[in-house]
C-alpha cells in the first residue's frame, strides 16, 4: 500500500530461470539490475515463494497477477504449474493468469479450460512471442470459453525486442472484429499497442466499451494541459493514470491558456515559452532513457 492506496502489480512474470530463453535472461539482467529481483531466486534459479512475498512486502505491493507464458521461439516456456507454489504461499495476494499458444496447445480452448480450472482469473494471448494471429479459427473457441466463464482476455499488442518475435501479430486492429463479436468479454490491450500502434489501440478503447488499455510500459510522457480547456480534467486524470502505472510523467499546466493555445504562437508569447519548456523536458526524458539502457 502506498499513501493509503492498494497497489496491484497487474503484469508479473516469475519464471524458473532454467525455462526462459537466453535473450529473456539477458534482458532481465540489463533492465532489472537495480531492482533486487535476483534475491527472489535460489541457487538453482527457482523462485522461492517466501522471498517473493518478502520482496513484494518491501515494495508495498498488495496484489499481483502472475503470468504463465508458452513462447518457446522467443522468451521460453513459463508453465502455469511453476506458479502454483507461489500462489499457495499467499493466496490472498496472488492471482493466476493463463496463457495459451495454439501452435503448442491443440486445441487451445482445452488448455485454456485446464488452466482456468487451476484458478486462473484471465487468459493471456501473446501472438507476438507465440508467432500466431489472434484471429486464427482455433482461437475463437478460447474467446467463447472466456465469454462463458466471464473472464477477461489480455492480449499483447505492439512489437517485442526478443528474437523470434512476430511483430505484425501485435497489431491491435486484429482484435477489433473479435472485440465486436464478444461484447461481454473485457479485452485488455497489454502495453497499449506500443510503438506505432498507440493511436489504433486508443481508438479501439474509445470506440468499444469492452476494450481497455494497459498503460504499463508506455514511454515517458510530457503533457501540456491548458487550464481553460474543456478537456483539462481528462488530461490531468490521464497523467495520474500514467503515474499509477509507473510511467514517468512531466505535466505543464497553464491555468490561463485556452484549448489549442500551442497553435497561437503569432499572438501569444506564452506559446513559445511552453514549446521551449516542453523541448527541454523531452530532452531530459530521452537522456534518462538513454542512461537507463547503458
């Protein structure tokens, strides 16, 4: 809990390290070197339930969704069975998220049902790492099952850095007809279509009441909000949602400025000042990102 608010880690992978690909392991070492994640694992590379619980206690995490993944061509296999001992350590904290890959699970709906029967609260579909399309014929029974069970479908959108990934399978527009066909199923677009599909994911979420965007993993944001803009409150709410998802946000709020004032450079001195401030903030954000990857 932070500032009296419950903290939920809505996207957590805790694999046995022997089951992941070398590229996944290198990514974890590079980007998580200061996070303390390695303290969770024993000498054999297996996660220790008590150590994981202690780490989340220290970080103030009240609940976490644990994700299985079956992507042998990209990140490796993180079987659902490996997560069950972690959940047994603290059933009140953890929730299981199923994963199916139609190239491994035939039929995928039967595997989804098996994992749901183990206690999964959602089904994750990872077409990018799994190298398949979400609109394959054999995936529709999976969506039928989710509609029947009343559980959400989480779909990876956007590309991936891992070798073996199939970037074009992450186009969120591939989910549009599926979301339309299953209006009672909540679909979560994980990573918000990161890359060049952000706008497509946003349009889908605005157009369909059953489509949601996972903001985790979005790049640092620099926001300019006009105080006299009818959309001011929405802009501030979006900034708070990004912060809650762990995204660095720099907000420039000009109380007296109207909607679209950045277009009025010929008439408002403040426009030029704000553009300069935003440029400096973007330069700082990019520098921070570069330092973080070194």
